[in-house]
C-alpha cells in the first residue's frame, strides 16, 4: 500500500493507556429458551436496530445485536461433593470489554424465574453490573434493563431493587409491548452513550434539543402534535418557535442559535408549502450542511492532533404530509430517513417518528466516536471521515470552499484564514458499501474533489487497514474483480435452537448472506445457491433475490446499461443461479420466475435416477409412498449439491442445520464433502455456528475426533431412514465415511505446513475457521479467498460453463 493510503499506526504511546473498546455500543437480549413471546420481541428489536440488513441498505443501523438464551456452569462439581454449589452464567459469556457501552435487555418471564439455574445466572449478571458501576476507571459501561413479561419478575428482589423495569404486562397487546420495549431500549442506550461521551452521570445529562422545522400554513398541527409527544420522552426537549420565541425577540438569530446544539436533531414536517418557505429551506440546509469536528475528543479518542478530517451533519428525519396539489422536491432531503404521516393513526405515526429520531441521534454519537477513532488511526490529511452515508447534496456542500464552519463555542470551527486543507483522495462513510448504482449517482459530486477521489465504507476502510498491501485506487470489491466472472456457490442456514448456543439468531445468518452476496456481485462475479420458494420459514431465497435486484452490476456484466436481447437470452451470464431440487421447484410459480428474468436463472435438479410419471404427483395418503418420495427428495438434494459444486469455481459455507436434514446428511457437510471430492476451493466460516462451526472445530484441532453431533444417525431423518434396505443403508454409510475421510485428509493438509491448498493461502483457510472472527475480518477473509481463487483460475475454466 502506498504511504498516502496506508493507515498510520504509529502514535505517542502511554504504558498505562487502556485498550480501546472495539465498538461504541452493543446490545444483548437475554431470555429463556422456551419463552416464545420473548423470541418474537427479540426478533422485532433486531429488525429495528439493524434496519435495512435484508436489502443491504447502506443507511442501516449498524449496532451489534446479540442473543443470550443458554446457560453454562462456571465450574464442574467436584467428585464426591454432591452438596457443592454449582454456579451458572450466560452461554456464550458476554465480552463486555469489546464495547464502550453494553445494554443488556432482560426479558423476564415465569420460566426464567422458576428455573434455579437461571436465577443463579441472573444474580451473577446483576453482581457483574454492580461491580462495573463501582469501578470508575473501567473502560466499558454495562447497563441492565429488565423488561417484565409477567409479575414473577418481582420475586427476583436483588435485580428489582436495583433496576427499575419496563412493565410489559398490561395490556396484553403485542404491538404495544414492542413499541414500549423499543422505546425503553432506545432511551437507555442513548442516555448511557451520551453520559459516556460527555463524561456526565446518567442522571445529570442535559436534555437533547429537537428542532421542529415546519411551514405554519399547513404544517402547524403536525408540529404541535410532535412537540407534545417529544415532551414526554425523557431526554428530549422540543424547540417550536411559537412557544420558544419571546415577544419582540430577534427571531433570525434565535432560530440560528436553536439549531447549533451539538446534541440536537431535527424533524422536518414536509408539507405542500414547505419547499416554498425560505426559512424552512434555510433550516433544512443548515442541518444538512457538513461541519468539521476534527480534534473534538471524547473518552474513545485521543486528544493528540490528528491529520485526517472528520465531518458531521445534524441528525434529521422527515415527515411527509403531501396532498394532491402540485409541489416541488428538495435536494436537501436526499439521504434523509422519511415517513408518511397517517391522519387515521396519528399516535402510531408520532411514536414511530420520535423513536426513529432518537435512533438517528444515537447513531450520530456512535458514528462520531467511530470516525474520530478511525481518523486517529489513519493520521492522513488526504483521508476524510464522515458520520453519515453520503448523498449528492451533502457531498457538493463538503466540496465547497471554504469548508463548513461550526458556530463558535459549540463546534470546532475550521479557520478559513488558514491554508486550505489537502483535497481528499479517500472519503470514508458509515454503513455498508454503496451499491454500483449509488456510486454512479455520486460520481459527478465526487469529481469535485479530484479525479482520483474514492468512497469507502467504514468496513471497507477497516479491511484495508488490516490487509498488508492493496492498490491505492481500488476498493476491496474492486481488488477481487477478475476479467472473467466466477460462479461462486454460497451455502448457509441454521436451526434457531442450535444457533442460540452461540448467541445468534437466524437473522445473523441471513444478514451474512446479504453482505457476502453484495460483495460478490459488486466485484462482477455471480452467485450460485440452493433454496426453496414460498416457505415462510426459509426466506433466504427471497432475500438473495432482493439483494440481487439492487446490487447486480449489469453494466459490468454485459457491457451496456440496458438489458439487451443478447443478454436476456444468455442465462449463463445472469448474476444468480438458483439450483432447486425436486420437489421444491414445484413451489415456484411462472409469475415469480418471469419477474426474475435477467437476474436469476432457475436450474431444476431431479434425482440422478430420474423420475417416473407417478413421482410427479406429490399428493398421496399412503405412508409408504410418502417415504419413497422423501427418499427421492434426499437423492435430488444430494445430486443438486454435487451439480452446483461441479459448475462453481469455489464455495463459501457458514451456519447450516445439523439435525433432521432433508437430505441424506447435513447439507453443509455434504457440500463441503463434494467440494473436496471435486477439488474445488472451500472456505468454511466457523464464527456463525451451525454445521460449519462443528466442521471448523474438527479441522482446527489436528487430533480431534469426529464430532458426535455430525454423526449420520444424528443428522439424518430417522423416520425416513428406517425404511432403507440393507443395501441402501450400506451405500449411504459408505458415502458418509468417504466424506469424513476427505475431511481428515483436508485437515492433515491444513496442519502440514504447506503454503497453499488449491491455490489458496493455507493460513487464510485456517484463520477463517476461528469462531471468534468478527464481521470485518470475516468479510475480509471472503474477499481474499475470492481474490486468490480468481488469480489461480485459467482464463476459460470448463467449470464456468453451467
């Protein structure tokens, strides 16, 4: 990496300086594994704090979110000591030191209170929280937020006496409970984060001012409703000029000053008259104009002057209330989260608006902390860090000379009399990487900084920092681009109960799929996967298709931006291939398949022995016939996994169901086996649980025995396999044994000291097995794996002609 692109890791050190937390905020939901209501609430919180993860929305709320619903003993009972007390803790244990602020949401119900092991674990958790609050010099903060699902919680006296709970017992309304829980978590997280950053006690924090920007002609009623609602939110104080402007006071300067609070946010009530009001435009422009916060210090940053610039904009949400009259749009609203106003359900609208505003204000603090820390690591004046996802308007403002200045006394002003700053070669923004279409939209504004200026997400920049050498003008996605398009097989999935042992939900598996699909498509490669249709329990297929519709780089794949007839008639060039096994492809309707023309090719796979006419009909009341159809399904799944492996250049696996497999064994295990059999590069990610985690654990330790949970008896469908003949059982046992032998041979290669395996760095393959790999390093491993395979591929590999 050239010096001007390499992050500067040298700094003035202090032997007593504590290790900085990896992230600003982390959320943990703790619940009993049998409580179905708690599972639903946890899922709804995940969707709220990880907004946009399904479609790869770059403005997503990137707050780490984990589950804890399993326990483990802290020590084994000594032999012959039956009366010895055994203590319990959450499994996996929470690594509080990895985040500056940790919010633990305890969803308490009667099953948790009745269980003596859970009572012990919760009391140990409460003691850890109390010790954290007493240790003034600790590098992280822990807050416990109990949410009461029934009155049994009040028997947990030590917790109840020290932590005022959210009461979700009355009324028994799911939407109401979700709204109350969401708001409680938001309020505690925002307050704790602000207290840490501003070095206040939580109960001594100044209130955050919210500016209500509206046109009096048709926006007053909504603004007044929002004003009254904001007053009831614990940390917010509304600024509404009709109430806050004294008689005869100079309104222009007062309005100006009202928008200068560094903790403020804005709600823009966008009505028909709003774009025609000069002061409305000025208020919105002021909030959306970047200002320089370089050098502002907090508990997570150094006070040493830094070379990189850091810019922020004020958090804004827009409420849209338009009629059938003609009006004009506002360029300043580009990139601003917006929602429509509901006249029929105004209270629901108000609650959602206030909650989203607080979320945006909280994310502003998180991103500010992250950007300042990254700038301290970079120390490069040609690298600028943003606290918002860039859009055309804010980039254009950022490029204007002189740069945005902060009001004296409230923001760190840029001295316009000094020499102008060095134009940036890299602008780093929060969230996930922009899609190809979004990058194209910003190309004109980006050229205002210079011909070589590029955009990188926080995650892309962090990956570059961790890698020893990259091209100065290429993003991580660009680095893996190859003149030829590789077909990359992706495999994932998982059982909720098994994933919970690792603090994960199915949503974590799905989100990883979305992120990896984005990387593959952005680099001009193609995706192969096997999935079902129209099954509410398996939505991964829909998420992959939705991501493809947004992220496929048609310009890079076909040479033109339009879907030419030549392209549409060549499905082998479409960005996604779905290998669908019998009988699952029957669930796909012609209407669905027609919608995916040009994006997703459906490859139907039957059992290798073919299908008889009667096998096409799945309707039968005969038990034996249903068992025969289940065997055909298992044969088709095995054949599909073999075919997709043969046609693909490589495979990446994570998660994966272990028990009750529809095939003859766990799908991930079978796909890994076929990859090794056909000598195709395979990347096994061990950090996301499931079957892949068990395989990774087996491969990491050179002398470990085959995991019991991956035995053929454990994985297979016992009710179906009971009907196997002796010859059939012997055949499947032999195939399973061959796959196990292949994995043992592969493990020997991993530990043999040889530098590469199938053209890929052995160190990279072994590192990917690490169960502690974080998201940034995981994606970096994926990038490097694809790069190395692409470099080792011949120009026209036979396997690339599916």
